C-alpha cells in the first residue's frame, strides 16, 4: 500500500510512484516547463507510471485528467500574486 500523498488545491493525490510524484511537483510549480511539449511529456510520464502499476492506458489517462483537475482547483493566495508590471517600483520609488 502506498502511504504517500500530495495535496493539490482541494484534492489529495496518491501518486503511483515517487517518479510520478516528482514529475507532478515539477508540473505544478512550473520547474523546467517551457511550454506545452514539456507538459505533454510530464503527463505521458505520469500515465506511464500508472500503466506500470497495472492500469490500462484509458485508466491512466483518466488518472492524469483527475490530477489536472486537482491542480486546477489551486487558488493562489492574494498575498502571493504577482503585481501588475506597472505596479512594480524600483528602489527610487519610480515605476519600471
């Protein structure tokens, strides 16, 4: 039994492997993600980990879709949101 879980947004996700967990964290935080091809590769790797654990390709796809839905429920707290570029000021107090 897997005793490892990650909370994404309003969901608890139990990854099929440590490798899948690491990839999901990279996807969530955008580490090494430069565009859709990187996202697709990460999702494919997670799906492959599900299939290695005995799920069918369709079941693995459903699991990845559920993970995406979980990640989509995350709301960035207002204090952690980036200000609009015009609101960023340099040390002298003038806008960039």
